[in-house]
């Protein structure tokens, strides 16, 4: 298991050779506070970190206007939660791809862009050759190469370091599949890259950790962690594990051993992120409102083009919303307040766990209401985390829409 060094709150990968023929090895990451190692500090754009980083100089509203032509509209309730969008869909691939985390929608989008000649390369994240969970950034130039990017990885991937490789090869049309902190920096740099076309496919991201920490978490869930091939937090409030022998195990959230994890298991960056839904992507593909399928958030004309490319291969179904989020979100806030600087979770009494495990997926928030609940929980966690650990950054790092969502639960801007 690789050891991923930390600098302050950063979790940076070592200098790894890229699995791309002829590519240069990655430069070391520079030590910075609140860094997710998006890759900018490893690139020729390192002097831009101060203006590009989501955790140094976030510019959510300005970038939403730059990318989508508008910021989130408070008169459209779901835009407050999920960012600007034109339409939302629930879907799955009619022919699921083996090894995909869900059915392979993001992988297939990368393949289609390359197959149709719309891009010359796709920046994405594959797994390290010796560890399926360790992320390695890759530049994919053949559609067949996207298969290596299937499945979840845990740890930081310095994806934007490959912008130098894009420039070295003279590529002018690319797609990027990334998480919010990568996409935020990309959008700041976009106008300087000299690209003719850029398609951004975003995935929601929350509570990242090191690859080594993740291995320890799996070891708490099962006595055969090295046989786990798949781990996913499902919208029915279970974690699903799959094993090399085909076995499947489902664990209710309420029975997870999260209270046993060290307080710094999840880095400060992830606990202070206010872009869970990746609002600066052209198309966000995630699970939160999918109710067992995928949730596609089409944000602009490029996102509509991406959705249109894939639509003939999708099985679509209506988005749903059920249950009420207020009570579980308030309970989460209570746990945050009791936890102090630790993880925002505590154990339920053992005798209640089976009852709660049965009741939560049946009566708790589902579909869009589940997605709204998760966004509100992340907003509350972010505000309280900064208040306790980086109070001097609150004014700069907390966007206006986060305060609007938090106000429903008694957190208002100003001295707490």
C-alpha cells in the first residue's frame, strides 16, 4: 500500500510516471495549506495557484457567470442546491460497462468524444497498476483507453498537471473528467490555455482521504479487504461492497464504524468544500438524486451536446423526490455541534441500529430530496469546520448561496 505524504492539509501523490506513451513524469507537488493537489502546483501554471485554487480564492458566482452565462437563480429552488442547470435527468446505460462504478456513463462519454473526433484527448483518472484504489491522472487519446478509467479511486489525483502534456502535444480540443476542486482551477485557467474546444464532465466528490487511510476503512468493514473490487455509498443509505468471488455485502450507513476513525481521517479541504455538485462542469454525472441510477445535471449548451451524444444509449426514467430532509439534516447538525473538531458522527445505541437501518431508506429523504439533504449537510459541515479551524477564511471561502441554505437551520453570516 503506498504511503501518500501530507504537507499541512495536503495529500499529494509522489512523482509518478504517467501511463501515457512519451509523457513526462509528474513534478513534485508544492507545499500549500488546504491543498487537494489538483495538479496546478505541479505544472507550468504553478504561479497561478493563488488565483485558481478553490480554497485560496474561490469565485463561485463569477465563474458560474463565466461558464454558464448566469449564476444560480434563487428563484429556482433546486439551483440554490445544485448550481445553474438547464435540465436534470435520471438514467443508466442500456448496456452497462463491466468494471464501472455504476453503468459507465462518464467513461462512455469520454469514448464517444474520441470516437466522433470531437476531442483529441481526455484528461481522466485511472488506477495505479499495483493498487485499484490509488488514482493516477492520465491523458487518453484513443477511445479504448477510457476503459482503464472505470471505477472509483480514493486519494488526490493531480489531473491538471497534464495540461502541460496537452500543450506539449499541441492538442487543442480536450475533455476533462474531474471533481469540483479540479474543475474550479481549470475554469480559472481556461482562457489562458489556447484551446479550441473544452468539454467538462464533473462528478460530485465528498470526504476524500488518502489511499492508505481508505485501505484501513475497508479493513473495518470486512475481514478480507484485499478482495474488495467495488465500494459505493448508495442512495438507499447503504454501503455496497463487491468481492472478487462475486459476493455482495450491503451495510446500512447507521452501522458503519465511522465513529472509530481518527478525527483527521477526512482532510480539512473536503470538510470545507462548498461545491459538492460540481456546479462549474458542463454536465454533472452523479448518484445523489438517481435513486439507484445516475443523475445527470445538464448545465449549459455544451452539457446539452454531451447529453445528446449519449442519449440514444441511455435508459431514462423520471426523477423522483420523497420523504422530508429537515429532521435528518437537523440531526446531522446536532452531531456536528457535539463532535467538536472530530467526525460529525456518533454511534446509535446498538439495540436501535437494526430499526434505524430499516426505517431510514423507507422514510428518510429519497431522490431529489436526498440530494438536497446531502448538499445542506455539506454546507453546514463546511461552515462549522471553518468557524472552528480557519475562522479568518470564513468571509472569503463561504459563498452567499451556502449562507442562504444554512439560514434554514439557524446558521447565519456574522459572529457565531
